[in-house]
């Protein structure tokens, strides 16, 4: 299962943002760096979610699809 992490550019200070066991993929930073869009199977189907940069305030945006880029 895939989870989403953030870390410093030198690989230190690794922080796990998701922990569902259902798979979380394709994280993409928002242009302002405040949120991360990603896909997850946490409700069974592949769906699009967005969360704050610290992993809080996770919200489902769409019930199908893939969040590969904020510009798509």
C-alpha cells in the first residue's frame, strides 16, 4: 500500500501524511504550496482528495479520476 510523505530536500525530517492502508498515489502540490491533491482508494474506488500541507483537513473532491497535476 502506498502512503504520502513529505521531507526536507536533503531527505531529513520525513513526515507521513496519510495512513489509510488503502493506497494513496500521485501527490501534487498546489501552486501556492499550501495543499496537496492526491488520489486514494480509501472509499473503494479511485477518487481525488486534497489535504493541507501538514496532512490535515482531507477532503474528497471527485469520486473518480486522477490528480496528476493542478493544471489538468
